[in-house]
C-alpha cells in the first residue's frame, strides 16, 4: 500500500511505496525535513511526552525530598539552654547545621554560623532510627541518635565528649525563635 507524506519540498508531494522507520520521520532530499502522516496523532504523542516529563519531574522531586530532612535544633551545654538555635539538614552523607545565637553587644540581633558534620558511622537501630557518629570541620566529634521515622517530626540528639548537646528544639528555643527569627523556617 502507498503512504502519502504531507511534507512539501519545493512544492512536491512525496510518495514512498516502501517506507522504513527512518523515512517515516525524515526526508533527505536537499533538506532535512520532518514529514507528517495522515494517521499521525500529535495529541497522543504530546500526551505521552507530557506524562513522561511529569513522571521524571515527580521522581526527581520525591527522591530529593526524601534525601534532605530539615530539623529545628538548639545547642545545650550541660543540659542547659545556651540561647543558640538553628536548623539541621540531613543530606544522607552529612548533617549541615546553621545556628543563630544572641549577639552580646546588641539585644535585638543574632549571629549566624554554619557547620557541616560529616557522618563517619551510621548504624540502623530500627526503621528510620540511626546511631550516628559525625565530625564537624573543626574536628569536634559528636555521637548520638537521629530519629527520622516520622518525616514530619524528625528528632536528633548528638553529644560531644565535652558535654555539648545538639538536640531537637525545646519550648525555650521555640520562644527564642519567635522573638528573634519569627519569619524564618528552621524545620520541624
């Protein structure tokens, strides 16, 4: 049977009696032209393309959301609130921490500082609960527990040998956040 292609090159209608898959999409007669068929359904192809792009986008966004978990934290010394709060982001290979402490000279300002805790060891206790040993860029080692079983309310408790605790935010830390950083998202 004869298939008539609707691609016009210099005013001629192209006809192929034996059409190969390559010839169905392209015609190589002086130009590189895409040909269209009578039975070619563009909307079906567009729907398939849209579905593929949406699936790829959702896969990427879901996997990246599962990797990075934000937690509101505070730093305690000898189990006393130090006035330092922050945000910890668990990335799978490290815990990235940004802290905000009260400024000594000015009452209405805070000082930010950033730390990256590289995870040295990670052992699973249960599903989503991990024993972690990590070290920051200053060489200080921390060890403790991360509870990521509930993604909406993750918890962390890391302790250094000198007694400094990096823990989930307490009511005291929440009050400080409301007073000094009311519009900033620190995590759950």
